[in-house]
C-alpha cells in the first residue's frame, strides 16, 4: 500500500520504516530540513537500536523516501499517518497545535477515499476534531471540491529503546473508527504484523512465534483514544504505587526489592513496572497522565488516583535531594556525581527526565554537579548550564562527595567500584534505581543508600 507518515520522531520514523520493511511504499515527512537530510543519507537522527539498518535497506529497495513536502506525500498516499508531538501545555492540557497544523495541510491536498490515521497520542474527541479541521481546510482551499475521507485512531504503544521490536511484535493493535472501509484498509495494512508473516532475520529471536496472531481491538474512535491514555496512566500508577510502598518500606525496615518480587509473582499483579526508584519521566507518561487529568476536569471530575500518582512522582524526585542533604548536610560547594541523563536506559530522550530535575535542584542548592550518560552527549536545554558533562563514568566520580545513580544503564552495574572508591572524595552512593549490588558495595566500604531498602 502507499503510505505517508507525517512527523519523523520516535513514533513516526519507526512506524514508517517498519511499514516499508513489510512491503509498503512509505514517504516520511518532517518539517525539520536537517532531519530529512540526515534520513535521506540513510542515517538515523535518533538513537533507536537497529533502526538505521532498516532505514538503509528500505531506501535501497526503493520503498522508503523522505521529504519536507507534505503535499507530495498526501497526494501519493492511500493512508496518511499523523505522528507529530503532542506535548503538555502549562495547565496539563495536550498541545494539539502540531496536529492541527498537519490536519490543515492534509486538507489542502487530500482526495477521495484517503484515510487519515491519528497515531499521535491525542485527547478524547480528537478524531472528530481532526476530521473537522480537514473538512474546514478542504472548504477553505477548494470550496467546490467534495472529498470523502475517513479518520482512524490507531494509538501507538512502542517503547523507546525497543521501538523497532515493539512495532514488529506488538502486544495488540488498536483500531478505532466508525468506517468499515477504513477498518478493512487498516487490517490489510497490518496483516503481515497481525499474522506475523513478515521475514525476520534467523539470528534474531522472535518475541512472538510465527504461529501466534497479534490481537486486534476494533472499536470506536473515542474508546481507542481512551485506551492509550488509560494504559499509560495505569503504568505510571504502578510505578508511583511501588514508590509509595518503597517509602513505607524505608520506615518499617522492609526491602522493597523483595516485596516487589513477592508481589510480582502473583499473575494478577505481574512483575513489570514494580521497580522502585526516583520516579517516571519521559515524553509520554508525564504529559499523558496530565492530559487525562485535564480531560476529567473538563467534565467537572477530580481524578483522585491520577492526582495522587502525579504527586507521588513529584515527591519521589525531591526525596533524592533530601537523601543527599541527610547524608552530606551542607550541599553548597560539594561535588555530586550523577550517572545517567536520559529518562530511561537505551534511549537518548531526556524529556521530563528525573535526573535532569534532580540535577537542577541540587545545582540550585549550590552543589557542583558532574554527569555522564552513555548516549546523551549534549546538554539538554532543560538542564542548567552549571552541570559539567563528563567523558566517562570515572571522570564523573573523580573527587565526588556523593554519587547518585539516576538512570539504570546496564553498563553502570559493571563499574569497577574499587576504582570508583579510589577516585571519590567520600564513599556515599545513592542508588536511585536499586541497580547496584548492595552487599558488594558495602563490603568495599561504601555507604549504600537505595530506594525502599
Ligand atoms: N515517544 C514514545 O515513546 C511514544 C510512544 C507512544 C506514543 N507516542 C506519541 O506519539 C506522538 C509523537 O511522539 P514522538 O516521541 O515521536 O515525538 P517527537 O517529538 O520525537 O517527533 C515529532 C516529530 O514531528 C515533527 N513535526 C512537528 N510538526 C510537524 C509538521 N507540521 N509537519 C511535519 N512534521 C512535524 C517534528 O519535527 C518531530 O520530528 C506523540 O503524541 C506521543 O505522545 C510517543
């Protein structure tokens, strides 16, 4: 099929590339010229494992192209995905200005029979709203033109760091629309994924066996939009819940790692998203929980669980600052090493990263902060310029009065702690992700402070 994907960020780029890999002709569009130039050269502007290989292969097969020209993409495609960002406004509401801009552009060039798919995470009711914007744009630009088009909600659940695998092996596909024709076209597009019939390299494990079908939920637009918000809010709730349990564990003398293990063995609970730590961040959970809270407030509701989930998360970051103060008393002038900048391992995304807000708070208190991340090499705009970005872990911990582990990159667990001990000024480690081997560190003479243990 002929597909275009508008917005080549973590979601749009991965979606477009994977759809080309399973045999479609895909045009990826972005308004940022430099991004498109990088992609045209077969390179990847974001860090996402194995994505670059798929980009190169599909460009050379002639199935994948990149452009800044939305008109060309809309005219040539049967299915048009919108996958631009929907960040938070200061009041928590989702900022739909990028979606609106794209819908207006689509309206200028759309013809009969095309399907517009909302892959961006958008508030409830956005499907109808996008349809209205496109219709208005058609009327404004070609008043005499009659165009039949459909809008579908097809929320995305990929995780940064494993986005390519998540796209080829989804746990479910959600299709929300009132149009049978649009639903049928989407099922045709996704058939190779639903039936797991695409080719996959023999040397790479398949998370889903070839005989297994991917579940598809076909529903109305509103329910599809709600599935996405409810799913992310539930995952954030699970993390805030275990963080609250961790805080109680600290008081009563229990070990949250053992508690989470014991809880997670119950199939009704499950082991995932039960790692206590410094809280959730990233480009999705913060804005999606806030947006759902805002939507509820528009209907005169006070979503008490969601509000608590947000508050527990805010406090969890402050708790790290408090732990630092408890340990070293005077923060001013002290050197603090922070390992990890990205909001989670295996991504270069620093949006709403807990590490950034913790570093900013400690810097405000007068600490000298040094940090290192295996992938993030440039200072995020949200991080104060006072923080020094170091070349490696050992450069970071040199002369530090305290070390904070902020992002659980696997390589940090392999640190040579004898060397770390020699380099640090004093030997206090706050393990914000309960990653390190506590007993080993204690045996080396470190003071170890974890979360909830
Ligand atoms: N990142 C994730 O892990 C993830 C997972 C699931 C869903 N989502 C949702 O998917 C959507 C996209 O997220 P993302 O992380 O890929 O965003 P992103 O910020 O990484 O990428 C968005 C892209 O859209 C481009 N863009 C903006 N306006 C444009 C326009 N008018 N024309 C062409 N391109 C335009 C930007 O230049 C950017 O490259 C969001 O709604 C997000 O909530 C994200």
